[in-house]
């Protein structure tokens, strides 16, 4: 890529990899951003990936379990999930979450 | 690092590298996140860095100039700034902006 790109999130395609979990993606050369809107009660099953992840809770109440430790997160919470850590999530309310990954999530393209 | 880290943004130290530009940082092994609050009228002078950057306008009206091209940005705008691109910014209103960088901004630690 290596050129400037400008997106309007509201115009990006929305995907729904899990029922009630709507997401839009932006990929740069080295990072993927994921903008999630979760309906209340949505469960994200345990998974892991070799990518480093930073999760930003922008709104709502989100439960995140990483390698067996459960965090109760609210707006303003930022969590670094190391590569290959097993994690799962649950939206206790409607939530807006922004994740960043390095390197690019090729599986999300 | 390679371990889980959990931050509450409101408890992180606030820096003010430019008058009227308050920022909090979170660093992982491979990325730096910068959470900016700009007062109206703040100018960020031209600069560049070898890091790839993704800027997310969360609120307000922000003018971003990259390699001579000026973008008028609002909430929901996402811009990829390539490595070494010369860029400058201006907060037309109070703004909340989240930047992500790869690799880590060692100069921001």
C-alpha cells in the first residue's frame, strides 16, 4: 500500500462473523483495525491468534477472559492481549469496541 | 512484554506535547496508541516519522494535511498515514482523536 487512505466508517461494508456482532475493518500494511458493535448477551467463543491485539472498550460493559483471567471492562478500558493468548468475550450490554492487531489479520480481509 | 496488560485510560498520566493537546499513551510490544484531546484551534506543525499511523477521528472537526493534500475530517473518519509522509493537523473544534502507530513510538515513552 504505502499510500494515504481515507475511509468513512459508516460507508464501509459491515460483516457479522458471530450473530449479533457487527464489525467493520480497516487494514493498513502492518495493522488491522476492527470496529465492533455487539448486541447485549453476545458470546465470543474461546480463540487465539499469533497477532498482538489491543482492545479498546468505547462504550458498554464487556467481559473479557484471557488465559483464564476474567476482566470486567467499561468505557475507557484498554487491554493488551499477547500473541497466542486464549481469550473469549461476552457483551453484558450493547457495546462498542475497537480492536487493533499487528500484523494484519489476513483472515479478516 | 508479552503479557496481558489492562489500563483505565482515566488513570493514565496525561502529557501535553503541544499547548492545548492533551494525550495519553498505551504501548504494546509492536504498537503505540495515542488518545488525544485537542482544544479548538490547536495547530500541529508539519512532521514525519518512519512509523505507519492510523488516525481515528472520534469526535469534532479535524483538518489533516498529508503530503500537501488536506482532508476535512469528522467523527467516523479513519486515515492511514504511510511511513515518512509529511503531515500536519488543525483542530477546527474540540476533538477526540485516537492514533495507532507501528512500530512502537519510542519517542513517546
